[in-house]
C-alpha cells in the first residue's frame, strides 16, 4: 500500500476534529477512522497507534500555530506595548483561523489529566510564557511598567483575557445576549484594559 501525503493529512485532520469534539482520552482509533471514512486498519498502517497519531497532530497542527505566534513577539524586543499587542492580536488571528484551539486548550491543558499539559511544560512554556514573563521582568526593573504587577501573573492574565473569552464565547454571548461582540471587540477591550493597568512608560 503506497503512502499518500494527502490521505495522511486527511487522517490527521479527522483525529483533530475528534480530539476537539470528544477530548483526546475519550477518542479511540475507531472514532477517528469513522470520522475519516476509513478502516481502523488503515490508521494502524499510517500511524501504528493512537499515541503516534496524537504526536503527528501536535507536530502538524498545534505546534505550528504557536511557532507563528512566537516570531513577531521575539521581534518586539524590549518594546512592551508591541509585545503585548503582538500577543493579543496574534491570539485573535489564531482564533479566527483555528477556532478549535481555545476549547482544546482548556480541556487538554488546563483541566486535570489533560493530554497536552506536558506539551506546555516541555515545549511551549520556554518559547512563549517564560520568554514573555522574562521581558516583563526586565521592563519592570527599568521602571517601564507598573511596579505592583507580578511579571509571571501578567502572562497568566494575558492568557486569561484572550483564550478564555474565546473558549467561553458561546456561554457569555448567550448570557449577555451579546452576539454583536466578536473577538475583535474583545481584543480592543483587552488592549485598553491592559494599557491602564500596565502604566506603560511612553518615553521608552
């Protein structure tokens, strides 16, 4: 049987759809095969087992999303306004292009037993949260941001103000009858809120 790159990607997409809908632990190879319209034997041929298929979903679908977010943040240098704006705007773009990410993040990273928690600690943590918290600490030491803030918790706040509203959008839109509030509105609200709280030094 010849290995088809197109079919392989189709199977990865089917696995991702199942992971988002059911959760990684609750998804079986049979579920993924049904989603893709193939036999479980074909999945075994391409990936061997669910663990290897999960690793492919991470490498092909999840890591590239965050790699694309990291690049403009690195270029921001010590410009904290650009760093924060890049993160908030970057998450907004991700949510538009990959609407499956926030719900998957909440279930598989934040919830106990989440299958992607190690991914945060081992790969994403050093690339994004730890890097940004380090930049915040440096800026604070130079008097450029509010001295009462904890640089680590500032990173936590950024995630809470971006990914959480996106993941919970169906809830708060229904609660407040707020179908008019899209993520662009949330983005502008978040930037305004952070601008006041950070007390950025505009003379840097």
